[in-house]
C-alpha cells in the first residue's frame, strides 16, 4: 500500500527527515536545478515570502522511507495551482507511486476548492525534440496525463522559448469538474505563473505577449493523442491520508457507575464518535498501549499506585466514595485504603470501583496514541477519552477524572517543542494548572464558569498566573453564569491572542460540550452555531492540534456540538489554503 503524507513545515523532526529525503530525490532527478531543493524548507515555513503556498506531498514505504514527492505551488489570488515538480526515488520502478502522488495532488486541490491545476511538460514534437530517448520520455509523460483527461493548452504563445532549449507545453486539469476553462481565468493564472516562476529571466514584454495570445474562450485543449477520449475522473478520497484522525477505545464501557445523578456515562462516547465520524473528516484509529512512565511524568508515583491497588482490590461492584478529607500531609496518610480516598480526591462524587483504573489507563493510551499521530504529521487528532481527565492534578483525582489525559499527552509533546494547552470545558482545568504551574514551555489557558459558583470552586481565578519560571504562563478566564456567545468569544479571542504570541509548536485543546445551553452541569448558553465559531477561531492558529475530550453530558448537545466544532476547524484550515496575506 502506498501511503501519501502532506508535509506542512520543517518544525517536526519527522517532517525534517521527510524534507531531507525529498531534497535527495529532487537533486538526483533535477540536477540542472539542484539548488532549488535548498529552498524547500523555507518555502514551506514562509509560504507567502515567495508569492504562493507551497504544498509538499510525499509517498512513503511501510518503513517510512520517502519514495517520491510532488511539489505544488498554489496561487491564492487566482485560486489556481501549479504542479511544479513530481518525481520518484531512482530505485522505484513502476508500482504506481507516480500515479498515487498525482491522484493525491488532485484530491487535495479538489477538496480545497482550487479552480484548476496547471503543469508544464516538455514537447512531444519530433521537429523540436531530436533526441529519440528524450522524445520517448516526453511522450510517455503526456500519455500518462491524458489518462486523467489532462492535455496541453493550444493556440497560444506559451511555447515561445526563453532560452536555448525547447519551451514546455502548459497543461490544464479541471480536477474532474467538467467545466470549460474561461479565457479570463486562464489569462490571470498564466500571468501569475509566469511572474512567479520566470519574472526575473524573461525579456520585457514577454509575459504580456503570452497572456494576450490566449484568445479562445473557452480555452482550447489539444485533442487526445495517446488514449481514447475519456471522461476526466473526479478526485476522490482514496490516496491522501486524511489530516484529521479520531482515536478511541472500548474499555471505557466497563467503567459504568449505575447510580442516579451520575451523568458521566458510556453512551457519551458512542454519541461523540458517531457525530464526529459523520463529518467525513476523520480516519478512525485504535489506541496503542503506553507504559506507566508517561503517567509518572505528570502524576506522583504513590498516587498512581494507590488508584491501581484500590481499584484492583475491589472484588464487588460497589464503588468507594471518599467521605473523609484530611489535610494533605505526606507523613500523615490514613492507613485504611477506603478512608485514604479522601486524601487523594477533591470531591465526594468521583468513586473508585474495580474498573476505574483500567478505564483510566486506556484513556491515557488514547491521548498518547493521538499525540504520537500528531508527531507523524497529522494536523488534528481527536482523543475521545473516557473517563475525562482535566480535573486530575499531580496527586489527586476528582470531577469524574482519574488521570489527566491531556497533561500526559502535553508532557510528551513538550519533548518535541513548546505546547499551548487551551481548556474550553465549562469547568476550570485545575489539573493542567497544577501540573504545569511552574513551567514556561507549556502555556495553559482556561475558559470556565467563575469559581465563585462553579466546580471545582477552589481554583480558576484570574490572578493565578503561574509561579517561578512559569510566572505569566498560566491564564484563567472566569466567566459569569449565563455567558453567551459574545462574552465567550471575547474571552476566547484574548486567549488565542496570547497563544499566537507564545508561538507554540503544538496546540492541545481540552474540549467540553458542557459549555452548550442545556448541559446539566453548566450554565452557559452557547449554541451549535457558537461551537462552529469556536472551531473557526481555533483553526485559524493553523497549528498541529490535539483535541482531548473532557465534559459534556447532554447527548443531544454532543451529537450537535461535535460536528459543528470540527467542521468549524476544517473550514478555517481550508481558508488558510486561500489566504493572500501572511
């Protein structure tokens, strides 16, 4: 199976490796312009410095070795694209790598709404190309494109040579839309292509001469020469790996507290998964198991061991609720394990039962699997965790949370770069605040109901800004009861502004749909439209994003809020493709 990945920048180590292998393939295939390969990292990291958005797709073997690449220049002002280079590694012979790359290019551009794809190909005219071997190669390439209905534009002066060699043909692909190429659209695109690619080397008047030579409306394409006329195929989601992934598991089902008023129920996961997958944005992935060391990075060892021992020691289905809350002194832990629950817990409604530890461990595995997917180059991964985690502090559990899934993943990601953690659950993200309060490489931001009236009550005030090296890297936005979209988005914009200034490598979002109107645990009145706006604003950051599921206890809100939120992010990701300004 041929795997196609998009490389967005040179930030991640795995993407730097992909770029280096792409550069090697480029230099071997295009030795005459080998220096061009040196620019590829900068073209990806600073797209508008060059006047276009650079899109790099790479094909990979099962072992992660780059076997080929396609480099596309998207021109936002004319919403058209140019396939600049495509090549495979010298050892690749057949196997469909070139076809897979071209189909992935078409799929990506079609999905983002590009009006059309242009490409250059050397001529197949024997009166111009005298070398029989070169002529055969040129014909092979043009035959390949004809299989997709792609042919040279004719009756223009584009083929006017600039230097000593023959000028290339300009080919056009409508990406399977079956729409004619209008003269005005073609003129605009050709002008920009020539300005960006050849503006420094062509003689005065050359560009306008070529542009003015495009007189047909609609523009004419050469008749099929190598294959029978075919209906150009419409790109479909087959070659290119989706940039969104969803990770979930099954062990959450065993953690089912069947008591009146316990709203954190297994049905939440099914409702969220169905809603997210209905968008068509996600690949669904199973979770992988990770060792205890990842949890130990954010939770104390004695706390972890306590949860494990107590849960595994409960033989019957009756849960243990904390009811005694001693002052937490390390040398004064109660001996009785049931009584000790209050030593590690922050409330009276988060029970320990025989399945809580196993379910919580898999929730961590889900978050870690999602984080690792982000490191492979995915742009957004949704960790559908249950039980949730954002109330779990370094040495305490509560609020239906046992281990802090988002914090474990954040700590792992922070080894590869800085992380901004944005908590938009209705309740304060006290866990991440406690865990990262003295760190400056993790920026924590939490929007929530004011602790004067909302759980967990003891934290989440605006003056909690971090300590020591972390001073100024924790911010809380406590909001009044009944906060609506206007109030919420104003606070969110402030938080996102701080994240932009922080310039993180990764973004972790703790999402709680309890911010929506009608949730049994919250008082905000955000709507489905509000969730779409949240997604759009978060998507504008254009960062590799890990979304970790936290609260939200109205199944109706989950089914409506999740698609709105993720569609909002996807819309802004697509809008980034068409931006004209950096």
